[in-house]
């Protein structure tokens, strides 16, 4: 009977912990271009709903990043939110703010170890400056996040 309890504990306690710990490792890419600036943490829906209030301010926000042909955007990560381009933010990466993996000189957009860092369709935390007048490619987006100096995958 004791081995049955051990097997039961393994399958219901230890195995789920092991499987959850095998998830992707968190990666942080940073730039020193906004050094010394305090970022205001804001919810995505609050930011998009009141973009004019946050214009020209430095914010930290979470969302789902999407990239593709003529697309670099942050969307609300909620399943119940409007995911249209009009409710998304254009992400304007800049050469003025090169992003490097913390503790290394490996850039976010550099080819490394036979691959590029995949950020498409990933949930990210991003820090940058809001610009309500930059509405991205073909002016389809609500606004933009410029001077991106932090990405956590």
C-alpha cells in the first residue's frame, strides 16, 4: 500500500511541479538610453483608454507582442479584450536604444547561437515613452511606445 501512496504523491504533486519548472526561462533585454528615468506601471486597458493622459510619459506595461510584415505592435493580453489595431500600440524600436540581454552584449535583434530571439506572439513587459501622435504603419494604431529600453520575455 505504501508504494501506491508514493506513486500517487509523485503524479499529483511532484510531476506537476517538474513540468511547470520546465517552462521557458525569463529573458530581460535592457538599454541604458532611459537611465535615471522613473517608469509608471500602468495596465494596458488604462493606457489605451486614456492615451492622451500618458502622452510623452515613460511607462511600463504588459501585453502580447506581435510582429510581422509592416507590424510591430503590443496588444492587450486579455482573452476578452478588443484585439483590433485601433486598440493596439505600435512598438517603435530605435537604434538609439539598443537592447541587450542582461549581463551580456547579445542584442535582441542579433543572430546568436544559430537563431534570433523569438518575441512574436509572446507576453512581454515593456518600458518606453508614449507618443500618441505616432500611430504606426498606415496610421492604424492607437499610438506608440517609443524609446523602448526594457523588454522582459
